[in-house]
């Protein structure tokens, strides 16, 4: 079932449109730096921007920090919100359930395919940044955020871990999206609700008066993958981010399963 979902995703124009956007973002950042006559000032633009000209691998990190607040949640909400509701509105959901497969199996395949597609988007951003940044500025030993120097092999391992961490954070949002998708027959409605939830999280996270709830917000940990590039790695916020996302996955995928198992599917 999972293979079928991935094959369907590969045939959709939406998938390739998102991939093109994710290729364009780090490419445009590097091109802008090449064409700019003035170096960006510290604190100007996304994190790591001032370091790209030192080492091309920072282009990958700039790409990830650029897509994490908006573009990646938007893509996640679009994919997850449309997972079940899109099939229902197209009239194909009941035909999927005619196959000898349980509803929970179908739900699991839908959710897994969304997470894998999100990971694919993260990989596209990171590898594009690595390619264009490396071509423009080269790749060599990397000064960590703690001052120590990391060899190229360690850089690439930590970049892979950063990609996995970003995807894990979006897995929590994907769970919310699949839950919303199980409640309605409108894919755009479920997608909008999912993205809206994440925007609210970002707003609440920016309000210091509500700091008591910050540890429970997915957006609070979205850029903590930067701690992977310290030496030694600062694990506290990364572990907390993984635990928070895991809690969202368990809660909302479980809730989606409970709703979908009892849902009267007529289309």
C-alpha cells in the first residue's frame, strides 16, 4: 500500500512543483550572494547566511533555516491535509477500502507517504544547497558554532542528522494534518487548518507572556538542528524537540485512526 501511495505521489504535478520550489530556494540564495557587492551583515537574513562564503556547506543550512518556518510547514500541511480528504472528495476513498486492506493500514500508508515526501523535500533543499554552495565557495573543514573545526566527513554526517531532525519535526505537523483530513471531505480545508495550526504555534511562540506553553509547540524547536553543529553537540533542545514531535505523532495519528476506523465512507 505504501508503494502505491508513493507511486501516486510521483505522478502528481504538485510533487514536482514543490520539488522545483525547494531547488530554487537555496539556488537563489547563493546566486544573490554571488551577485551582491556587499556582504550581508551579522544578523541580516536567515541564520548562517554570513557564513556561506566561508564554506559552501552553510548554503544547505541556510536553505533549511529558510524553508523551516513557512515553506516546509506549508508543503507538509498541503500533503497531509489532502491525504484522506482528497481521496474522499475525488470519490476514490471507498474504492481504496474495497481492497483487502484495513482502514488503519491505509491510514498508516498515507501518513508514512506524507512523511517520506517531506523528507524528500528536505533532502532536495540540503543537497541543492550543498551542490550550489560547494560549486560557488567550495567545501572544506567547517568551523563549528563552538569554535572547533569539523572535518568534511563529520560535516556531512551532521547535515544528514539535521535533515532527519527537521523531518521529525514536520512529522508531528503531518500527524495533525492527517487527523484534520480524517474529519472532513475537503482537502483544501484540512490543509488550511493544518497550516493555520502551525501559524498559531509560531505566534504563541513569539509571545514571551505565554512562555509556559512554548515547550509544547512544534515551532519552538524548528531551528534547533543548528545545535548539531556545535562541538560537542548540544543535545538538550534536540531531544526535547524529538519528544514533543513524537508526542504529537502518537496523539494525532492515534486520534485519526480512531476517527477513520468509525467513519462512514460514502465517496
